[in-house]
C-alpha cells in the first residue's frame, strides 16, 4: 500500500499550481469585469490535491469528494431550475465553497486517529451534508423556488405539525419518491466508495510533513475566507437579521410602554365604547361571493356589504404573504412606507392601554412561546388573554372550531372603553380541518377551501351578532392577514409570490350610535371604500376609528378616516416593500 509522503504532496501541488494559473487566465478571459485577484476555485483545487495526496485510494477519494461537493452545490443548480439564478459571483463562490468543505473534511479525517472517533465524525459529516442537500431540494419540490430567508423565518414561526400540513398539501408524492431514491443512492455510494485513509498523526513528526500539513490547513482557512460570500452565508445572515429584529421587538416592549406612560398627556383619550378587531387567516377575497366569486361562499356578507352600517372596501391588499411579517406591521406603528424601527414601534395594544382602554385578546391560533414571534409579544400585552387552542405550539389541530370564539366573546364583561382583538384560525391549511362536516357543501377542485370560506362567514356573523348585543358596542373591523393562491395550489409562500396571495377582504360595521356621533369619520371611510389600501396601515386607521391620537405616530396620509389619505396606487407595495402591486 502506497504511503503518504511529502514528495507525493509536492508532485500533486505542482500540477495544481499549473491548473491554478490556467484557471486564472480563463476566468480573466471569460469574465474580465469580475476583478478576481485570486482564484478561489483554483485554491480549492489545491486544497483538494493536498487532501488527495493524504489518501491511498485516490480514485475512490476523488469520486467520494466530488459527489459530496456536488450535493453541497445544490443551491446553484436549484436557482437555475427555479429561474431564480444566484448572482454569478455568488454561484462561483458557492461552488468553490462546496469543493473546499469537501476536501477539508478529508484532510481532517486523515488527521484523526483510526477507529470509533473517525467513524463518528464521518457519520456526522455525511448526515449534515445530506440534510443540507435535502432541505433546498425539498423546498424546491414543494414551492418550485430557491430556499430563502423568508422561508427560514417561517420555519421559526411555525411548529412541526404545521410544517407537516404544508408539505402534505403542497409537496407532490413523486417528490417523496425521488427523495427516498436519493437517500438510498447516497447510502449505497458511501458504502461502495470507502477510500483507505492513512492517519497523518505520525507523519506530523516529520518536519516536511508537518510544514505541508500546516500549509494545507492555512490554505483551507484562506480559501474558506475568500469564498465566504456564498449562498449559505447569505441565507444565514439574512435569516439571523430577521430573527434578531423580532427578538429586539420583544426586548423593547417595556421601554415602549414606559415611553407611552411618560407621554400619556400627549395621547388623546379616544372615544368611549367597545371596539372589536377581527383578524382572518389565509383568506382570498376572490373566493368570496361578496367579492364576485361564482359560488355562494359568503351569504351573510353578501347581505351585510349593502347594509347602511357597513363600509365595504374593495381594493385591500396584504403587506406580506406570511402571518408574522403582516401582523408585526399591521398591529404596530411600523409600515412599509416609513423608516421607523420595528423594535421601537408602538403596538396597537400599547396605544389603546395608554389611552385608557381595557384590552382583550381572543385567539384560536396556536400559542407560541413568548420568545417566538412579535404576534405573541403583542398579544401578551393585553389585559386579558384567552387561547382556545390548548396545544400550545405542538400542533395546528384545533381543539374547537372558530365558532367557539363567539361563545367566549359573550362571556367578556364589557367596560366603558374596551378593545377586543379576535384572531381566527380562519382558512389556514389544511383547509378541511377548519370547518365541521355540516359545512362540507361545495364541490370542485377548491371545494375544501371554499367550504372553509363558507364557515368563516358563519363565524364572523356570529361574532358580530354577539358583539352588537354588548352594551356600548361601537363597531367591528375585519381584515385578513394574507390570502392563499388556491387556484394554483401554491398557498402563500413568498418565494413564489403571486398577486393573488395579497387579495384580502376588509370591511367595517358600525353601530347606530357611532354613526350618529361620528358622521365625518363615516364620510371619509365611504369616500375611500374603493381606493387601494394595504393592511400594514391598520394601526393608523383603527386608532383613528377609536379616536386615539398618538402624536409621534400619526400619519394622515396612511389614515383612511383622513381627507388627506394618499390613495395613489403607485406608492403601494407588498412583501415589506420588495414587490409592486398590480
């Protein structure tokens, strides 16, 4: 068996240096604008050569190393398939990074003692590689998109059961078969290609051997540094920024409350009465008969939209296609059209409490941990909270249907000034889980979703009927967080964004007392019933309906009750400003 030696390394290194010079020349000729001063890919070839020289089974090593690197290069291939190619420099560095990691592992492996430690490290490494390969490909099969920070954040804001529900709804069975075949092939290749590794620990006693191994380690470190701006680093960095913003939001909660308390004199006391804000989930207005859908899915709203007590908005859109990004803007002073820091933005609950309102949060959503999302942080500020879903983050299966919220609403003891926020499970997938069997009446490809819309209409009707029996009831505002693109069967994944994911219902119903006392507010709302609106402006509009003025936050151009509301369609965006609305 041929042993590793410094001479072998020099032979391979010489060939790699020649390849380095040639590759540098090719890169310069093909991409003269690139300004690559050092060949990242050539450096990785050097590293692989050194690692290869440390092995006796050269052919097996090359095959195994190449296959491992190809798995890690998946984002570059997926980007092309999804028609979302990575920028050329990032593609280049992602490929180089994959090769370097693969070669570096074999160098590390040869430095480890023979036996259990080496086997454990190998199993761990190959498992991580396959997981890194599986996640972007699995996401591509489910969404036909490249894995992105928005999807990663959505994972942090969900739970295993919701993720399972998503995969079952949107990942075809053929994809599961492909994944099983790939896993089997991966295990087979690992078992077939097992190069005979030489332990370099003894060779380190040789001066030349020690110097070359040290040089190889330094070269690996430098190569990793040069290829640091790759897909994986970019994905991790963007995801970390998003998570940190959400954590900061919670951390600043006490500071915001203290600031509001100090400036209480500057906040108007608002109008007396009980105000209710209902938040729907994943509801597409294009599947609501009140908005022109050809099936009768909203019989109650069909009648109510023409009632004199109702203001029915026809062009409302969502500011994002995921619940947490939507509600982190809709329920705070932050919106797409200002430069305000989300972490320091006042919440709707905080403003209402500072103005002297009793606040209540009713929800049939899963209650996440207090550290998890801004939504739970906002909810935790309410004076009274009631979560009907008792699974506490373990599942999306509801203990009761949304209709039970009306019963709990009836048990609330209203005060002279009260804000009640009701968060529905609504039309969240899996759609068939959102309604009792009595509502399974529609037929067709989107029957389950249409049935959930029908039941949602029934729920909101009962919420309104319960609310208007409350003493001093003033009004109910309803909006959905975002929509699902049901017709294309792609849910609401932002990475495969469509305009239909933003088409949401939005309406308000007021009492006779409120209408008689606030004719100016009703006039402006009706004037703006057919203009563009995104739901990150709910904060401004809801406070205005309640008569609460927070001087540092108020923006008349974003308030539907103001004659100065800016309805210019060109200014409206979604995905937190990244996408235009049609």
